[in-house]
């Protein structure tokens, strides 16, 4: 089957692909979105800081917590920053409504794309060919067409979670715990080798989401280790789950470099847009989509397909954002280089920074200089047992990352 030509072909039906496809369609472009599945609510649990969720997406929030805490020692640190959970069915519905009739969802798996004249012939695994002026790769962490470059190999965030009913609350009723690093129930050597924390959301009544999470590790922690850690933690707290409704396995890479401009436009996690320290991406993709779609639509009309893909890349990766990514990758190296039992002290200092500083450190578009200044301030405030490994991680970078920090401070 050969599909009729469209202005834009989006590979992937995750939140990034649908958001960008919808924004292109809303600007009058004809969009084909190709995904192996029909439109269906995104399967993962997506959380975000409320202040980072763009206003048009807020009706798609299932729940917002104002009691948001971290535990880096015995006592709770209140974060005083509301945190939100997406209702993925409503998020999808809102995006498809925004697209109107100009987005055609096609089931298929893209296997490649070749230039034909000014545009593209995109191949499907079932022998299909779809013509399009601009191709967007929103195929997720592995990319639909090409995977992002990850210096030193992929460093993974992994988590094993349950949505379950509990007789005794495993976290604060009415609240959410962003990070609970308390680990008195584990031998210290295990914590040092493989630090994990609990992420908890009270979903109402006796329902909670509990996820034992490894922030970042290379290689990533295994599902069986995290499942056992979660079981042991809940047992130690005296809060075993009763009825399990859903199991969630989380595993995705955190350390992509900014992509170079290419023949097609990568977006979402296929563009490495997952935040290298928090792992967040969804709110950022929702905010980026109108900006990128605007650049593509304006340029396609006046300068043609190649210039439109390039304009989309420039809108997504202005020089400041590329520089910031290099600085953030230094943060990744530092986290990977810290002994696991130093992480609670690291985050204790992090959350004692002025709120504006730690907020912007975790934000998707913070410029490199601000990131670098926050890192230096943090460096000055952590205890020595954290400072020395941090310094080793920073100075141990032979090339790009260390230089990135210095030039960001110029
Ligand atoms: C369980 C889990 C929980 C997470 N929690 C959060 C969170 O709380 N907050 C947050 O911001 N981020 C979270 N993340 C990070 C997450 O990866 C991203 O935020 C988000 O899913 C990425 O969106 P995406 O659209 O880029 O890719 P994906 O959601 O991975 O979607 C990729 C799409 O491309 C399709 N596809 C792949 N290859 C092809 C192909 N060759 N042809 C056609 N289609 C193809 C897939 O079928 C899918 O439709 C979580 C990730 C996981 C796995």
C-alpha cells in the first residue's frame, strides 16, 4: 500500500509524537502519525512538577499533591512545590482534539526512510511506503529511525512499582514522596553498591503507587533486585501491599547528547530530551511541541522541507540548550561516580539550595551558566565525603563535559 503524501510524518504514538503531530496539524499541516498500536492511553505513569505543565495540558491532570516530600535522613524535607500526575487517557484525548481532522493515525512500524526529491519515502514493515515532506522521529528511547548518542553507553533509570491497596499507608496519606532514601533495613554495603529510593503517591482511599527506583546506574539495576528491594522496604515499614492492581517496570536511558541536525527531526526521548538528572520528559515535550511545530510550519511554507526540518531542530536545540546539555551530562557523570551511600547527603544539600535554583536545575530549558553556577554552589555545600568523589567525577572528564562546565561559567 502506498499512502498519499503528507506535510509531516511522525514516527511514534507516545506523548512526544502525538503532541508534536497535534501542534503541526493545528497549524494546518497534513500529518500522518505511524505507530504499531492504535490511539490508546500512554501506558506509563507520568508525573511532573505542576509549574512545568503547560496550561493547555492541565485539564489532563488526574491529581495534584501539595504535600510533596523527600527523605534524605530520618526527617522529611517538605518541597513546597506541587507535583502532578497525568491522566493519560485525557492527555491523549486533549492532544487529538487539538489535532482536529488533520492528523491521520496509521498503524504500522517504520523501518527506514529515503529521500525522494525534496521529501521522503518512508518504509513500513508491512511493505508500505508513505510520502512526506518532513519526517519526525518520535519513536522513543531507541528511536524509530536512529537511537540518540549516549556518551559512555546508556546510563539507565530503572524502577519497579506497584499500584496496590494497603491496610496501612506506605506513605503520607494525601501526599507524595518524591524520594525516600532511608535504607536502615538494608546492609550498608548493598546501599553503597546500588542505591535506591522509594517514590510514593497516594492515589486516594487505600490506593498507593509505590516504586523502588534507581535514579541512574550503568548498567541499570535489574527488575528482580528492585522488586526484592520494594518487598523488603514495605515489609520493614510494616506496610505490605494487599491487593495489587498493576505492576510497572521502568527502564530508560538518561544520558543522551544533544543530537546534531539531521535529515529528519528527532523529538521527545528519541531526541534525548529526557532530563539527564530527573528523567522527566513529558511536560517538557508538551511545552516544546508548539515551538517546534511553529518553526516547521512557518519554514515549510516559505523555504521547503529540508529547511523546515532544520528550523525545527534549531527551535528545539538553540545553542544555549546544547551547551546546557553538556553541563548536565557532567552532572550525570558526577552522580554515576558517587558512592551510593553518599546520595542522601548529595540530595539533602540539593534540596537546601534556594528553591529557584533547584527548580531551574531540574527544568528542561535552563541555560548552561545557571546550571553550572548551581553545580558549583552545591559543590560548596556538600560534606567532604560527597565533595571529593564529585570533584573526581568532574576532573576525571577528559574532554567535553569538563570544558563545558568551564565555558558555561565564562
Ligand atoms: C514506566 C515509565 C515511567 C516514566 N515516568 C515518567 C514520568 O513520571 N515523567 C516523565 O516526564 N517521564 C517519565 N518517563 C520517561 C518516558 O520515557 C518519557 O517521558 C516518555 O514515555 C517518552 O515519550 P516519547 O513519546 O518520546 O516516547 P515513547 O512514550 O516511548 O513512545 C514511543 C512511540 O514510538 C513508537 N515506535 C517505536 N518505534 C517505532 C517504529 N519503528 N515505527 C513506528 N512507531 C514506533 C512506540 O510504539 C510508541 O508509540 C517514564 C518512562 C517509563 C518507561
